[in-house]
């Protein structure tokens, strides 16, 4: 039994074609996943910002979640009635978080 002879040029062309096809498939898969995340963000009233990559989208989402959390904390504190000043302390902390987030953006 003899092994089949492989033409080095043909192998190189075939390998290049395969590598390019694989790279394109990976890019397409990544694009589809980014679109799914972006659609979910838009559906939840989150802005996608300049999220051209999955990392960019997730960074934008993280920042917005923190900002929303701070707003909810302020609203919750505002809805409380406390005659001991505790509510005022909580409100100052919530406002501080909001300001810190704004400075980071």
C-alpha cells in the first residue's frame, strides 16, 4: 500500500480556503450574537451606545444597569418617611453613586 501523493500547492490553496471560510463563519456567528444582545438591550430600553463588539455592548449595559440601580435607590429612599434622618443619609449616598457614575462616563 502506498500513501496518496499530496500536491503541496493544492494543499496550501485548500488550507487557505478552509481557514478563510472558518474565519468568516466565526465572524458571522459573533455578529449574530452581538445582534441578539443589542436587540435584547433595545427591548429593555437600554441604549447600545457605541457597542460595536460584544465587550462594548456588555460594558454599556453594565454602566446603564448601575445607573438605573442608583436611580431606583433614590426613588426608594424618596418614598420612605423617616423622622430620624436615616432617609437623608441614604439619599445622599444614592446621589453620590449617581455622580460617580456620571464622572466615569
